[in-house]
C-alpha cells in the first residue's frame, strides 16, 4: 500500500543538543528537497530547566529563506537588518537570506525564568535562481492573520500558499504549500493534489492516510497526483509541506544553500573573514564555521 501513496518515506537523523532533541528529515540521502523545502527539523518537544534556554549565537545564511513555526514556547529573533521579533505558537517567522544575512535565536528572559518550553518546526526554503541574491528581508505573520480551516474534527492553519480554498498572506518566492493540521480523535480532512511535490509529517499523536497508519517523525513524500483523506484515531498534529519541483539542484553546506557550489565557497570565506553584517544588540559572539558541518548535500 505504501507504494500506492508514497514515493519515499524518510526517517529522521536525531541530534541531542542537551536538554532537547532535534529530528531532521531533510536533507537526507534518499531525498534533498520536497518542492522548495530543503531542510526540515522538528525541535523538541522539551521542557528545559529553570534558568536555561536555547542560545543559537549569530550565524550566517545565503540563498534561502528560513521558516520558524512553534507549537509551544517562544524564541527571540534578531538579525543583521536590525529586526527584533518574538515568535510564539501559531505565528510564522520568515527570514529571507538572499545575498546574505546574520541572525540569532534565543529563549526570552521571561521564558528562562519559568523553565522554557520548546516545541516546533523549523524549515528552510531554497530560493528560485532569480531570487537567490535578492536583498535580505524579514517578515512576521501573527497567528490571527493566518487562515484557519475548522471542519470534520480538524483545525488546519495554512502557513504558506493556498489550500482548501484559502490563502496565507506569507510571502512565497516559488509555489509553496505549508500547513499545520490538528486532527482531533476521529477527525478527517482531504489532502488534494495541490502541488507538484508534497509530503506529510506526523509531529505529535497518531494519523493515517486513507487508512494507512503514519509513523511519527517520518516524512512521507506523496506520489504526484495522489489524493486521499488524513484521519486520526486518538488525535494528532501533522505538517503538510511542498510546492513546485525545482528544475535545478541545490547544494547545502552548513547554513548555506545555493544553486552554485562556488557561491557557497565564497560564503565560507566571507564568514571566516568577517564580511557578513553583524546583529545589532547581539554582536559579542558568533558561531565559528565548522570543519565538518552537520548539514551537507548528499550527491
């Protein structure tokens, strides 16, 4: 039955970051991209000790857009444009790196004081070649501004693109779909052929697609044109992601994504030389470029 619905099932690589785990399904050896999505991480869920928090020091990106979406907790975002934005559950932070940006992500002080919760999804989107070197930008869309579908025991928030007859206001560069689907016990929602490439990911609880049970923390890449119904017996939370298929491959090295390897080599040298812009109010430390990065392309 798997072969009828899915072209691939991708199990995660799990990293223990001390106090919480990150489960990464993209990029992977079986597949690098689903539509523009080239990086897919589930953070947590976790409750950190009082006084602790996440401190992702300033680091660079090029030729991609990062999408941060939380289920629980809060993160303070700062970047080299001078942006300060606090993201909380249900909202979306879209940071477009373009020709280059530096940013940091840290737990807010009030969250640390009570022991931060951390739970959510962070993805990267490859940019079309014409947009890879565009000016960097940042966009925060509040939860109240993202459309919510409520029907048949399901609450589905459309984060990017158009699904189920509604459209999110979040900027897209390539055709993109992205949704957070909260399925109650015995709820159901149709998954139609809304994009060239699509995938389902069960973050919490249980879910099935046309009667086939889906495992948690596994990315199921749907066969093009496949339609079906997403259901749950006890309740679950599922991400739907995808979009247009890219005609040219993307290369990934550390925090850099590009259609050109030489552009990534230039970014490496620029970070080593201190040529990226700094983050105002968070310029006292940074993440050094690694000898062996954790995020790499798979040929």
